[in-house]
């Protein structure tokens, strides 16, 4: 049998001292851990509230990318940020929503950067392809801006942008194509019309959509009447235009008022002199 040995009083005293020392060490480690976590929390709070982490009254801390058409001053106005502004209180989703609802901007991405503190904004603009000409001036300055009462731009998808809300960069080339009588109801038809105009061999400088029953285009050959807009018939109408080059190539021909392509299979030419007979072909 194994003999049980009773520890001596000296051994018991040594064990008690060892246990008290281990307990003091654990308590010290616990207090130090609490102190370290508290210091980190206070330090993080201080960093967030310290002026070093604020967007100061300076646009230098906002980096803009992708704004070829929009002027930087116009974008800063759209952001509507109040200064000083704590960086962590800025919500990128709110800024994206604010920018995306503005017609000149199709897509926006906002990133917060801590070192150094700044905002980086990447934009995808709507590219204007035509200038809209209003039918009547805006009488009430508080009235809603529309294509019929205010000059603006059109992109290839039919989005309309009022000129005074765009803030166009001075170096931006304004589109040469003009559109008269554009109405929001034409938005779904514009992409097809614009795509067809781009394929025309004859240069087209203006579209007159004031009459839904007669789409008129101004070309290098003169005015052309196309009738009611039809995507299928328009391709045939534009393909017929090169046949009329003789109207401008020959100086001895009578003056032409307009070319009638309402029925492209039987084109006609309206002469300025009403006494002269209209021609059925060039």
C-alpha cells in the first residue's frame, strides 16, 4: 500500500503563498485587460470626434472621377454636404441615391477613405447626343422644367436633362443635333429614331417632332417630311435619301421646298415655286 504523507507546515505555507501569488497575477491580468479595452474604445471615440477626421470646408477632400460633362462645382452643389462633417456620419448610400436621382448621372459610387480621410466619388454620366429646343419660353420660374418650356439635352436612351441643372463643363462639346417638339411620350421611340439617324448616309442636323403626324428632319439636302414615325419605314426612307443628291449637285434645277418621303416607294419633291409641277423622282 502507498503510504500517505502529511505535508509539513512549511510546505502548506509555501503552497498558500504560491496560490495567493497566482490569484494576484490573474487579477492583475484581468484589470489590465479591462483597461486596455477601455483605452481602445476611448481612443476610437476620440479619433472619430477629433477634427482630423472631419470633412473640412475644402473640396480637396472629395475626389471626383468620371465627370467629363459635369462641372465639379455643379457636383459639389448636388452633394449638398454641410461642413464640418464627421466622415463616419456620411452615408454613401444616401449620397448615391441623391446623385442617381439627378438626370445627368446614371450611376454613382461613393467610397470613404480613412488614410487620408476623404470621399472618392466615381460617376457614370448620361452622354447627351442632341439638344432640345423649347416650343415656348418658361413663363413661371417656379414651374416644372419640361422639354416644351426649357432647353435641354437628350441622351441615346431618351433621358431629358434641363441645361441649367446640368452644369456643363466648358470643355464639353455640345451635340450638333437639334430636336424641336420633343415630348416625354416620345421617349420610348427616341432610341430607335436616333439609332436610325446614325446610319443615314445623308447628314441630319435637326429633328422636328412638333407634329406627331409628320416627323420632319433637316438634312444637307434640305427639309425632308417623313410622316408618322415608323421604325420599319424609317430605314427605307433614309435609304432613299441618297437618290436626291442631284437636287444639290445641279445648279440649274428649281429651288426645292422639301422632299416628301411619307411614301418612300413613291417619293416626291415640293418646289418653292407653286407654279412648277412637283417631281415624282429626283
